[in-house]
């Protein structure tokens, strides 16, 4: 490959990563205006945000697997096109249920982009440069997380909530044109078709079981764990997911290539990434609750106050990738997880109503540097372990489990921290439509205690992630010995 072309390809995938990061952080700031503009209920507003994540999580494995068969660049560009078109029509939605449908479609487009971004970079770069390239991709995601709250606040205040969708359109159009110009699709790698046909049984059981699980995990903490929706969804998952695994063991064209998980480097990297995602997203949720509920900051200020959670990633990710390329991925990834434990312990020990912001910013920055050290070497390790043939699927699995971790963080942390807050107040604070606890001040002590419990739980999960990450080293020496 032309030495400069790989960097042009990285610019294409980085633009997709930037749009994905901005999509979440701009919309969360716009939720109060969206609620008013569409005369939506709090629950509908919550699902406008969550439906994208659910759809993306469900579809990302399928998008990665299909890309290995039909071409990663084709699926990536088609996903960017779908994301752009749906962003345009989302701004014209007249009521919340229609916008939720559009967000599901947008999530499918996002999954097609997200599942193939890492695999395309892995195809373009040699093994010894992959960590650095993925580090730059992660740096761009950090930029999106930093500017998202400010951009969302400005767009909503100046033009209206619709522009949190419409601003995606010109960038999406550029992304499609730039992707076609730089990558093309003529030389796209397409796997030769195998006998046995398409894995229809696997696709159906996967989509239904994982969708059911995600509905249960989001409905429970936000609405009620005793709701029939939760129990019925949980039952669907319990019955259908083992059936899905049975299909995958037997089908010649399985959606999920289960032998990938027999590789310890791959499986330990996936587990570490999932645990890191659970802890990191829980910290983000808890800080937003703390800033908006306990400290009575509005959504825009709360978003800006969480910037240190991304700032360290911005600086450290490319360096971490280069270190991983030079000295092996295990050490920087594991050190990064230990740093995150230190930051979480700081938050657990020092967070109260009188904590100076610079203390919190310091702990957030330590966690952010830890994430920066972990993410790019870990992703590089996963891609190299999967090999060229299964990179699309491996990227999809990594995205699936990371997204699943984010959803699990809601299920784990919200019941602990919000048991002392009235349900409606909790929803209103989470969606940014209420500042302060409005009559729930007496439960502030319970809230802070719950916050400490969540941070200690997440520190324990990070410790487990660090242990799993470290275990990769022995396998690596065996491979090269």
C-alpha cells in the first residue's frame, strides 16, 4: 500500500469516530429542549437517547460479520450514508415516537460505521504501527467528547434541538465522498461464499435475544425492575441466547466465529475492554447526577465539568499506541487500568458536597489518562489476535461488548445511587430537565453514600480487568517463543 494512503484512510475512519462521539454528547445537552419541542414525556425523551445505543449495540456484531463477507469499506460507507440521511430527517420529526424510530435507524448506520472502523485501520496499517493508528482514532473520540457538550449547548440555544441532528449532515456527506475517494470499494476484500447458506437462525436468535437483554437492562433501572417488560425480556434472552450459541457452533457460515474466544489474547482483551467500559460509563453517569442533582448545575455546565474525563485520552492515546507497538500491548494497557483504579479510589474517598472541583478534575484526569493508556494497545491486541480474516467480526465483537458494558453500567450503578431519590426526580435529573433534587434534599446523604459505593464497585471491576489484561503476557510469550 502507498505509504501515505494508510493515513488518508485513517482520516476517513477518524471522521466517523468523531461523528459517533459527538452524536451522544450533543444530544444529552439538547434533551430538555427536545422534551419541550416535541411535547414528549420524560420516558420518551430517555428512549430518544437510549434507542440509538440499543440499536447500535444489537447491530454492531452483525455489521462486522457481514463486512467480512461483503466488504468492510462497502458496509462502512453504506453505514455513513444511512447515518447522514437519517440525521437529516430526524430534525423534521414531529413527535417523540417517530424520532425514536429514526434513532433506531441512525443506530444501525452507526453500527455499520463503528463495527468496521477498527478493522479498516487494521487492514491499512502494518502490525507494528497499528497501535499508534488506533490511538489517533481514540484521540479523535476524546475530542468529540470534549467539544460535544459545548457544541450541543450552543446549537440548542442558538438554533433549536433539531440542529443537534442537522449538523451531522454536511460532515456525513463529506465522510461518504471522502471515503469513496480515499478508500474506494473496487479493491474491497470479500470472502468467498461458503456452502451452507446464510445463518438465518443465528441472526434471528441473536437479534431477538440481545435486544431483549438490552431492553431489560435499560427498562429496569429507568422504569421498574418489577415491570412485566423486564421479566418477559429477560425470559426471551434466557431461552434464545443458548439457542443462538448452538446455531453458531453448527453453522458453516456462523454469524459469530466462536473459536476466536479460544485465543486468550483475544478473549482477555475483550473481557478487559468490557469491564473498562462498565466502569468508565458509570463514572460519567454518576458525575452527571452529582453535578446536576447534588451541586445544582445545568446540563451544559455539567457536561463541561466532565471534560477532564476525556482530556487525558486526547493527550495519551497516540503515545500509548506507539508504546504498545514498540514494547508490547500488555504493559501499557494494564498500567492504564491500574491508573483508573487510583482515580476511582480518589473519587470514592473524596466526593462530598464540599469537595473542591479541582480535586474531582484531578481524579477524572487520572481515570482519563488510564483509559488513554488502555484503549489503543488493547484494541491493537484484539485485532492482531483475530487475524486478517476475522478482523471485521473481531471489531464488531469489541464494539458489541463495549456498548454492552455501557448499558450494564446503567443497570449496575443507577439502582445503587438513586434508591434514595424519588423516581421522577431521578429521571428528570438524568435527562437534564431538572436541576437539583427539588424536595429530595433530605436524601442527599444517601445519594453521596450510594455514589461512594458505585465508585468502589467500579474500582473492583477495574482491578479484575487489570488482572485479565496482565494474563495476556504469558500467552504472547508462548506464541513468539
